[in-house]
């Protein structure tokens, strides 16, 4: 159940109208990395983990709801940045001559260009925020990532918060309004907070690597192939121990020879790892049974009811 509180989570303010920045800010209203995408993504992900991970369900619903609050903040800011546009359009409809209203054809074109870059903004919305990105492309459900595996979904969310954070960082370069900048910094900071929440939640699920159930093949999980001509470049991604499996990276300087000498890698033997195909198969089985049990607990097999309600005694 959602309950709307009429005050904004953050006191969004604007010093003066700015149709140009209103258009740019639409990216965080209906864009691929915006607040609506985040809210719908976390909301969708929450359903499958309500019973197997009730604590993560609570977190996802809380953050999804906050993202709707942020959508409201962005929408309110856009509306304030377009202050005067709605009234001018209504007046123009009575006069049936927006060109005269804005003081000539050149002013009309500049007014439209500053507000949205295309006249569709005026024609369809009358001067309010639309569920589109800054170029007028409509929001779409394909923006939402929900795989049904919580370790995968949490990693998607960490990436989503990273992208949203950097968009706010870029947006700060396009406005000098101190009030708008204050709002953007608040929204950007909440992305940082959510990133850490998802990261912490991921660490409470063990094992969480590799994502999913099936383990990696120990013949190929720690091999680095030098696929470019020139000096060899080394780093923690191709030497030392791998970050998650703790296997020793095997640097293959001549991938072509290895492929040919092993009949297309089919004859390769595991190196630098204690894992074997036997241990992998056993882990696959154990983790598969664990994840299957979690999925089966998502919804009761009988007497299915999502919520339980406290009984209210209406007797005097």
C-alpha cells in the first residue's frame, strides 16, 4: 500500500525559470538512467525475493518508494523551471497566434528550442514534464533489469546507481541556479547511499559468485589471453590471484598456439587452481538445490495470500 505525503522529501526550489535546463533535466524523469527506471526496477525485483529474502524485499521496496519520491522532486523542479510556459500557451490558444505572443517568429523558435528542442513538448504536454528523455524518446519497460536471481539484480542495481550518479554529476555542469544545484546534489548523494546499500546486501548472500547457480569451468576461469599486438601489459586482472575465486591468473602470451595445440582448448588442463570438474559438479548440485528451495518458498503452494491483516474489533 502506498501513501502519498504531499510535501516533497527534499525542499526543491528554483531561482528563476530555465526552459533550456528543464529539457535537459527530463533525462532523470523519463530517461534510461532516471528515477522512474530505478523505481520500477527495484519494485519489480522485490516480488521474487519476498519470502526467501524478506530483509532484501523490505530494502528493495523502501528504495523503490524513495525513487518515486525522487521522481516527484525532479518533476516538480521541471515544472518550476517552466514557470510561465503553461500560462503563455493558454493565452496563445485564445489568440490563436503564439508567434505574436512571443514577439515574432525568431523568438517563437528560440522559445521552443530552449524548452525542449522540439515542438512536441508543447503540442503534447502543454508545458509540463513528460515521461520521456531529454530528446523526447518515450520511457520504456526495457530499461528495467530484473533477472529473478537476487545476486544478479543487486549487481544491476549497483550499476544503475553508478550511472544515475554520473548523470547528476554532468547535469550540475549545465545550471548555475544555486537552488537547483542544491537539489541535484541531494539526488546525486542518494545514489551514492543506495549504491552502498545494494553492495552491503549483496555481501550478505553467500556464495554470491559467480552470479547464478552454475560454477565456472576451472580450465578457463583464470586464463588471460593477450589478444593484441604490442608490449605485454600486466595488472591485477592478469597476474596474481583472481579477485573472487582466488585462482592464479595464467597469462597466455600466444593464444593462437594454445588454441591449436589443445584442439580448440578442449584438451586444456586446469592450472593455478585447486578446483576440478568434480568439485564444480558437486557445487552446482548443492547450490542448485539451495536456490530451488528459495524459489519454491517465494509463494506458498496452498492457501495463497500475499498479506495478512490484523483483525479490527468493531464491537463497542
